[in-house]
C-alpha cells in the first residue's frame, strides 16, 4: 500500500527536515576594485609617526592615517590588513605588489615616483618643523643656527630632504628608523633637534613639555599627505572622490 504524499511531508516536518531558508549573502567587495586579496584592503604603514601612524600601549596600530583608510575601507565593504614597514621606500611597496596602498603621512615628492604606483589626491597640508629642548630656545631659532650641532630625522623622510637642503655647512645629521629613540636622545642631549612635520612635532611637544617646536615653514611647493596606491588595484577611481568628500574630517581628528 502506497503512503500518501501528504503523510510523508508531515513526517519530514515533524522530524525537523523542513527546508531551511537560504543564508543571507555575504557582502561583496566594491565592483571595479582589484585588491591583492578580494574584499581586503592591504595597507603598508610605518608606525613611527605618532599621531599619524603608530602603536598604542596594546600594540594596536592607530593614528589619523589609520583611521582615515579604515573609514574608506568600511564604506567600500573592504576588510583592512596592515603590514608594517620601514619608512624609507614605503611608497614603492604598492608597485611591487606588497600592498594596495601605503599610509604613513607620505608626501608625493617627485623623487618618490615609482613604477606601478599612482598617488591619491592630497588630504592634509603640513609644515616642516624642528623639535628642540626648551633650554636651547634662546640660541636656536631656525636651522641656520645649527652649525656644529646635530639634526636628526627619520631616514628617507621629507624631514631629511628638507634638513639637508636648508642646513648650514658644518651641521651634523643623524637618521633614525623609529620615533622613540630620537626623542630619548634629544632629551638626553645626544642630538640637538628632531625634524618632523608640524603634526608630529606639535604632538610630541605636548607629551614632553620640556621640548619646543621651532622653524615652522612650508616647503616649495607646499607639502601634502597623499596615499601611494597600486595602479592595478583600480582604487584611485573611488579613493579620490572619497578623499574630496572626507578630507575635512582628517583635520578634525587632530583636535
């Protein structure tokens, strides 16, 4: 005797075998993008430029550049993965396929043009400055006063370019690959100034009240922050309009 179809269906339902609703689709990455990993924005960064890009006490990568690229990624349904690197040559890494873009307070200097890299629209203007001990403020006013003294900077940074171009003959130079060591050496009298952008040196002077910022000036042409981007990623078409709409938020992040 054949079992009626209705009874078979009731048995399956009672056993919990009713058809399940389909799982909601996972968010798909923005169309037109060809990031190194689908759905992931891989970012090269240097963590020695507080408050632009650094690590907090928990070891988390933070900073104004970090927040900026995170917001861009979120609005384009991209996860974010950070890769730490030295600052020198960090702008070349997207062109070598090591990341989709680099973010670490990077200026688009002509000398930094690299194969496979396109630069984003600028999102912040910065001045060059020197950080000195307040005790030396009566003697040191501009870099012209540093003959026989030592000016430090991050190796490969715009501060190195600017310091070497403007310092008088007889100035001594020292390069570093992090931010902590030059501050320790400045406080300890091992160096006489640390060259950084205004955004970083003003931040450091707030943390260390025994230090002072001098010699604030614009470069020619004025220095800006931009994001060197892997050309093959197609990011620039989305990134530039987004920067134009959100760059005012970057300055607010500093206040």
